[in-house]
C-alpha cells in the first residue's frame, strides 16, 4: 500500500479549557484531495494552522512524507523546508498581499526565498506561473489594489506555487468571491492539480464548493469528526443529522428567500 503524503493521528489542540480540535485523524494521498467541512468554530482552521506550523498540537501526531512534523522545526533551514512542503492560501488574498509590492515582485520574492536562482531563471519561472494561473503582463506590473478579488486570489495561488509545495491548504479560499468567480478559481485549481500533481486540503463550510475539487471529505463539529467518506457519498447520502443539516442549507435551483412579515 502506498504511503500517504499526510497522516494525522489523534490530533488535539486545547486553548485554556476548550478543545478546539479533539482526536482528529485522517490521511491525504499523494496527488489526492480532502475536504474538511464544518461551520465556524468546528476546528477546521485550527487544523490548517497546525499543518503549516502556526500552532503546535497539544497531542497527536502529524506525519508528512514519512517525516514527523509534530514538533517545532529546530533550525531556520528546517523551517524553510517545511514551509516549502506545505503552503496555505487564505480566504482574503488582499490581507495576505503587501499593498506596496507589485504582483511580479511578490511572486519573485517567493521564488528567491524557496528556489533561489538568477534573476533570469526566476523571471522565466515567474512567467510560467503567471500563465498557469492566468495573469497577464499588465496584471503582473499592477499593485494588489488595482486587481479584482479573483485576480488577487490568482496572485496568492501563484505565490504559493512558487514554493513548489507538495500540499496546498485552501482555507475558505473562494468564500469571499462571487459565485461566477468562485467557479473560475475552482476550475483553475483543478487544472493546476492536473498539471503539477499537488495535493489539496480544502477547508470550507460550503458543501457546494467541495464537490468541485475533492474526492474525500470529513465533517467536523465542535472539534471532532462526525462523518467521513467520499465527497460524493457525504453530499449525496449523508448519514449524520448534522451533515444532512449542512447539505440542506445549500440553496438549490429555484430557491427563493422567504419574505418576513412586517
């Protein structure tokens, strides 16, 4: 049996007396994709922060590519290696981009940090990344404020790809976008996965989004996993009442908001 890229065993994170994540286990295959679904406060983002090293687990283990990643890195070189292996795309790209930095400089900075090389080789790689995510020359020369939300998210994705990660964690990465732009970014992410073989963890409260990008899913509530299985099975035939409630909250074709009586 092929070793998974990521294996999480009995992961727990306690803040004060509150267990934000309590005994969570899952795996992600190389080239695979997993959705972590749940409402706000279910523990999804805490898991994401532990995966990228922004939080340390209270207990449990994180194993990446056969290496224990539970404890903190011991050196700057090790921290950079780990950062290159697992990258995070945030919900709001504008807050994660330097407003004083042009797009091309933002991506080049990531290339210098993680891949090095000459100015010429980095420029060639930058142009490849720009083409991959659909950014033109004008957009590369622009500042983030001059771009749309969808374009800024493409910049954030290009910067992440500059590290050549094996796993990308998408923390509500399309939640702030209009529905039509969401579809464009999701299609872009699917194409990138086909082109690069990268693995995804998609963190979302929106069941309509996870179907487009993931094969496996876990559903979380109050820090614990309440249901797991294929994304299709969880969306089409949920077994847990909480999952059924999440599914039923997704608007369907023909849905109209009810008017409140004045």
